[in-house]
């Protein structure tokens, strides 16, 4: 992505979470136990849940998945899937 836009793929497995961030050709990975997500990520997950985007998958794993875009300050720009 360009223009300071970072694309993120967030997944949940049992009691763990994983996220891959794609930024101008660079890829980074973050993970941990559910409940340990950074505050900015938890806010995005809450918005996704209220908006009906964060639903459990019937045929997981993963148990949940969310693709979204943020700016360099981790402000939500767009939820792209589901």
C-alpha cells in the first residue's frame, strides 16, 4: 500500500490472535493471547463487532478473520473483509 495506508489481516484461533500488517512492501507479524491486543487494535475490533463485521467463522480455523486498513497512526480507514 502507499500513502501511509497499512493493510492488516487479523485472525483468532482458540485463545490466540495473530495479525499481519502490509506496509509499502514490508510485512510484520504480531500475535498473543486474546485480551492482550493493543488498545488501538481492540478499538478496531469493537467497531467491527458493532458494525457486524466481526463474526465467528463456521468452518474455521481461524475462528474469526478481519481485513482492514489503517493509517500510520493506527486510525481505522476501512474494513475490507468480511
